[in-house]
C-alpha cells in the first residue's frame, strides 16, 4: 500500500471511503450519515482544507490505484497534532491499513512540529476507542460533535505522559485548564476548562493568547474572547463554521 498526501482529484474517493466507514463503524441513521458527508466532505470544503498546508493534513492510503483509507489531521500553535478522523474502507479492514495510516500520520505530524499527538473518536465506536488504547494512548477528556442536529459525544486520547491539567481560580471557584484538550483559535488555541481535575463537566474555555477564561458560546458553537478578540475555529468540517 502507498500512503501519500491527498490531492484535489482524491475528493470523490475521500467522500466514498468516509461514507462507507461511517456506515460500518457508527450507529448513525442514513440521514445523519448523509448530513455528515455533505457538511464535512463537500468537495469545496475539502479543497479549502487541502489549501491550508500549514495547519491541516490529509493522508490517503492507496492500494492498486484505489484510495482505501484516509486520515484527517490538524496542527495547532501549541505543538499538538490531532487526528480528527481515521477512515478505512470496510472491505479492506483487517489488512493493517489503519495501523499503517496511523504510523505514517504520527511521523508526519511530528516532522511538522507536533510534540504531542491526540486522537478523537466518537464514544460509541468501540473499535475506534480500542485502536487508541491499544497504542498506549490515555483518554484525556470528552467533547461534542453535531451531526444532523443531534449531539454526539467523542472521546479525546493523547500520548502525553501527563494529562496536563492546571488548577486556576475563577471568581473564587477552582477549575482545571486542560492543556492537552484544545480547539483552534484565530490567534492561539482555546483550552478546555473542566470542573474537576479528573476532567468531568466542562466549565468553559481558556484563551491561551491572553490567558483568560472565555465562557460565552453562541448557538453555532462560536467562541470569542472578550479580552483579546481570539475566535474559536472548530477543527471539524462543519458547514456551520465555513
């Protein structure tokens, strides 16, 4: 199998592999899957991601001239590389394609400056969660992703030696900044803030640009720091943000 960076001509294949992967791996209805594909894998949006060579990376696995797997990744300004999705065509599973894609992605992200690697996977994907656990990743927290108007929980895994949660005080209340769980921002990352050190119950976001809490989020999931104007840029290819 050949692993390479995706190009524009791969867009139809990326959509097809992602659709079959979602159908096989998640308990999502046809409407939710169609919505996810239309929002995250619209050909114009894939082109936008491919154009962002400094922060975004899509690798594809090709076998006999056919794309059979892909990884979608993002690099943040604090040296964290995140695997947002790792899809393998169900017809080719069990052949080591997912592992090969992971290994290549891991190396490429580190070559581009990532010191910590993260993976995100929906909580109900048992196989996907086991994939990261089998590679020694620790679950660092949870997040949410909207698909067809419904919110799904996704788990965040990290290869960091420590979870990196910093205790801070907000209006007399102790909360914990998770330096290994973040969302991209226009100036610097927003780190997730938890109510407990164990990572339960999200409290808000911490703007790493000006080091203040930013708790206000609108109905579209948009966060803007009132202190410095840093704006959250979600990593998913969600049409609400593009």
